C-alpha cells in the first residue's frame, strides 16, 4: 500500500543523513589510496588485508560509527515521536537502518580488498598465488571485526537510555573481559597462588572476551612478516569466539528491539534487567578489582559500590537499599570468589603431574645459560619475553623430562614451606605440557642446594642439545668457521673439511662430557661462529677453557688469545655512577654530572687489569660464574690483522 | 471515529494517564485541555501509536493503532516539538511525507505556504518558532489523513496567525471531514474552534463533551443594585452562583439554572439594571467542574 513501508525504501531513508556512507566510503577510499601507494613503493612489506593494523582500526571505528549514526534516533524522544508516528512498523525502521549500516561498510570494504588485491597482483608476481585466499580471508576477518563492534554498539544504544550509559555499556562490553580475567582473575591468582606464573585458560578467556584483542588475533594485526601474513589463518577458537560474539549480540539486538519501550528513553537504562546487571557488575567487579589491593576488603567495597551504583541510577537516598537481595548476592559472590581462590591455592600449588600425564616439560632456571641482560630482565612470577623464549628452547621429552620431573618434584615440596627469602637466590619457571594439550605453568623457588641438584637435568643429553644446539649439526665441512672474542669479531678459521668435522666432533664430545660444576671455574674464552652456506643458518659455539681439546685445536689453527690483555690494549675506560655528593660543590672534582670516569693507559695501569676483564657477550652463567657490573668498562684494543682500534665492552671477573 | 477505551499509561510508579475513555466522532475538532503534566501529550502519543497503552486500547474506525501501519496511515501526529531532518526545507519535508501518506496534497501545501508567506526552499532551521509551527501545521493539514493529532496546536503563533490557522482548520474540517484532536493548556486557543473539549487533570479526563450544548443552563448577568449593596449572600441563598464579582456599581454574576427563574429571582431584589451578557467557555467549564465537585482554579492555575 505505501511503498515507503517496504524495507528497501526504508534502507534508502536510513541513509538520509549520509553520515555512515560518507565515513565509510571516504574512509575506505583513503585507505585504498594509501594501501596502493604502499604497494607501489614496497610491495614486499605492505599488507593491505590480514596483518594491517590500520584496516583493523578502520573497521572497528566504522562498526562503532555506523551503529552510532544509524541508531542515534533511539536516544532522541523527538525523533522517536517522528518516526514511530509514521505508518510503518518500528522493526522496519530499526532493521532498515541495521542493513543500511552493513551495506555501506561491507561493500566499500570488499571493493577496497579487491582493488588492492588486483593492484598487488600487478606489482608483485609472488602474490598471485595467494591473491584469492588472502583477499577472501581479509574480507571475511575484517567483516567479522566490523560486526563485533557494530553489534556491541547497537546493544549499547538499545540498552542504554542516555548517552552516558551507552558509553558506560560500550566500555563494559569492550573492556569487561579484560577487567574480569586480567584485573581480577590474574591479580587474585598472583596473590593467592605462590607458584603462579601463567594460566593460559585465563589469558585465552581474556583475549576472546576483549573484542579489541580478539579482533587483533582474527586479523593478524601483530604480524609484520608478509609471508606469515599471507599464510595466516586465525585459530579456530578465535573464529568461534568471534562468531559467538556476533551471534549472541545479534540475539540480544532482536530481543531488545522488540521489547524496548519508547518511554524508557531518558532513563539511564531502557530495560530494568539491564539496570540490574549494571548494578551487579558495577558492584562486584570494582569490589573485586580494588579488593585485590587490600585483600579481604571486597565485602565492604561491594557494599559501597552497590550504593554508589544505585545512587548513580536513582539519586534518591531512600532507594539506595531497594535491592537488598541483590546486594546480599553480590556480597556472596565476592566472598565466594575470594574464598574460591584461597581454597584453590592448595590445589594449584600442590599440582604435580604424573609422568604418564605429561608429554613434555619446559624448564627455565633463572641464571642458567642466559646472558646478564636476560637474567636481569627475568623477575619472579612476571611473564617476560626472555622466560618465554627459554621455555620454548628448553622443552624436554626424553631423559630431560624424566630428570626434570624429579628435580621439579623436590622444588615443589620445598615451595610450600618456603618464605620470601627462599625465592631470592633463583627460581625455576616450569611448563607441563599435558597429554590433553593443555599447558600448565608454575614457578618454584630455587635455593643453592636445588641449584646444585639441577645438574641432574643439566647433564642429560637432551638438555645439552637444547643449550648447545651445535650438537645437532652434521656435515659441516662446507660451513664457514670463525672466531670472535670481542676484539676479533670474525676471524676466519682456515680449516679443511676434515678439520671442521674433526673440530665439531671434538666439541660435541666435550660438551656432552662436561659437568655443570665445571662452569664455576671459568667463563668462555670466545665463540666459534659456524655459518651454513647451504641453509644460511648460523650457530655459536661457546668455547670454555676446560674444553681442552677443542681449545687446543683452535689455538693450533688460529691466533687465539687467552685473554683480552693479550691483545695490544691502548686504554681502559671505567665509568661509574656516583650516587652521593658529599663535597661542598655540586659536582666533585674528578666527577662529571654524577659520573666518575677513570682511564687506564700506561703499561703499569693496564697490567693491573690482567686476568680481570671478560667480554660482555661471554657472560652467560650469571649464577655459576657471576661477573661484576659495578661500573661500565670499555677497553680500546687493536685488532691485529687490520690494526683497527676496537672498543670492547667488558665486565669484571669476581674471582680468579 | 476514535475510541479511547479505558486507557491507562504507567511510567514505572507514575500513572500518567488513568482509565481514560473518550469517543470522538468523525468530522469534529476535539480539544484536550489541561495543565502541564496532566497527561495530554502522553494520551496523544498513545493515540499516535508512539507509545503502547499499559491498559486499554485506542481504536480508529475499530482498528487498534499501536504497531498497525495500515491504521496509522490515516493518522497524522504533530507533536509540540516536531522533528525535521537537518538542513531540510519545507519542500523536502513535503516530499518525505508524500512517500508515507499517499493522500498528501502537495499543491495545497504549496498554496498554503504561499498564503502564509513561507518560502518552501529555505531550510527549516532558519525559520522562527512561529514560522516552523506554521510550516508543520501546513504539513499536518495537507497530509490527507482522516485524523489529525496536534499537541500544543497553536503554540508560538501570534494572535493574527492563530486566527488564520483556525480558519484553515475550520475549512479543512468542513471540506475533508477531518477529525482533529488538539491539545493545549490555554482555553483561549480552543474555545472558539473545538466542538468538544475534554479536560484532563492528573492523568484523567474530568469532563468531556460539547460544552456549548451544555451552556444552556449557565447564564451570565450584569446587574446594578441600588445603594451599591453587596447582594452575594442574599443571591447565593436563592440561586446557584458560580461566580460573583463586584466592581463599583456593577455586579457580574454567573449562575447555573433556568434563565427565566434566575432573572425573576434577581428582579425580586429590585435591581436598578439587569442585563444578560455572553457566557464564555471558561465559565461553562467552571459550572461543569463545580458541579462535578472540582475547583476549576486548581485545574487551571
């Protein structure tokens, strides 16, 4: 009867303000122009789809803006009177705007992806093989990102009666997962679980319930390598989580659209249930969040936050206590969560798998086979890149697993009765790779006795293979061998094929044979770098003085110096920070701005450093062979072949 | 015909409209009168299908209006603060409404705009408050719908324009058998145009119907009594006095009852002069309300 009543006409009507179309078509035009410009200049590093952080932000932003532009009318009583008095159903107005938003974002997105894909094919022949899958993947993943944020914003507009509540709801949906699983879950785990390092399930929950992070994972926003981006396929659990977000919020939209009442516009919430849920979360989540700072105060805080939330809604003193049962339930939940973590600590800290339950164990002992820098960056219970890298490297499945579990078993027993002092010496971060695929991380204190006991793991073949990967190299006759010790950065060792094989065999034998205890006797004398011509790989072989045969071999075949001062050293500069300024003047004599600099240049001065200097890169056993870093030492040595002056950063031997 | 049957609207604990039942016949103008917050706008929004009733129903020719586009096609609602698209002009609004109301009279709208000196190409945002009201009244009158609902109908119009608009309403009602429901809080706006008036107070309709018809037994007299006597107490004993005012020699009296009998009883008091003057709608209301037990001053003041 009335043509405008039909949905398609109303979709046109929804675009009256042209805001969504302007933002979307404009945004994608600019994006496409920049992407093409990037592809033209650098096709091997420019990512226009998966891996593009700017496209991720564009899709997220358009999801929010398209929803805000399309459903702004839900917040305006004047507009509602206007639209709802027209001879059309409310749902037609709503869904026409919904489709309009999708149309004006997805169409330019697909056009942009196609244009960029076609253009890249023309400038990068290597891309042709990936073009179809990459463009489709990108279109699909970025559409999902758009839908997640589009739906979240629409639900916020439907549930919130005022703009302030729309913003609060949007923030809650966007960061609620992070607050719950990181702010509460992780913080409580850190507080209650003595052996906590990581709980992957918590992290996964945080990621999938934080739309920004989930979107990043879906679209590979963290990828920089082009090849990796072209091959990138998001995890099934991420795609599933994204679909759940989209579907769950779609269901909420359908339900809310039907039940939303015009008269609720202007109230804080358009639904009574939304108000309840809001009060619940505003009471429980901050109470648990802040309760973590002062443990045990959660019960008081939940009470305060509940009253605050009620005041925020009603602004009437007499109504602050209208939901007594809910308040009681909130207190109960806070108590249960706190009690749950407290009770779960025994289970968590007491966990130790049977041998037949684990596929592998990963161990990172702080201070073993790591540089001074790595050692300093690792701190107890704190997740760090260094620890993760070591856990990746030291994965044991055979004899290392057997010995590792035995060693960890003894740590676990001690951990339950160890006070804070017990963690001071060192700690071991452990990951049990269970047969069901789960990873269970723990961190245990390591005292000196435990550290000595670690030799049972250290001396296994498996550990040595992980710590000294040269053990796995074969057929090295064609490889290039060079020596470096700080002064010489790449002195080629002129070895025949047979000598190279012989050297590696000797080295392997000595590596497999040496004991952890021996590492206390000396720092490495230098490094042999092995470069594979075939594969382009390189491996560094640490040469300890107690690798007698290998060391002797190297001395025979190269001009190997035993220590730094065997080279012609011109000077040694020692820079020390001066913390106290007790003199009359602001800067004392011999000091420059809080720094004390000393130069050693004469033969006599230099001779006192003999046997004391070690090239920084050779400091690889901070616990077994600790070196001094009280000052920064820089030696100026002359490289014999070229005569060039080389500045070598050194540390100081603590003992002879 | 519009039938409002036992309609109630609750906003949480507040009852904005309480058990209202009205029947508005076709081809008449029904005025809804009441103070701010009386429930006029809420009732109109329900009648326009914007709000759902908490109880009861609103029927147009037997059809429920809520979420019924077929029924809504015969109703045009003009709120007190009408919405218009940003940067739009009257011409564009006409085009928009034509798409929704098939009977919209485009030429008529242009004619009326010309009559009122409104430039249809100028953005509506540049119009003054009164001009905007004129523009929307034109849109309402030309919508071609059978029913027209107007909130604060002549609000913002100057007296000359109000009269012109009233004239347009009269002619449209006559020509098209238009049924108009107009809400206002000033009696003046409605008294000379509405056939029926309903008074709303605290969510309920106190009185409704054709007030002129009911004015038959209300009489307004101007008298002069000798010696400037105050006759209030004496008169009140014999006749039902609704209003008594004394200004110098002149006494103005609004009374309810049989006109002849009232005149006879006054003449018995030997007045120097007695004469009948026209009774206003307000005075009819007073009579009606007083009879119903309400103090009209509490309703309108």
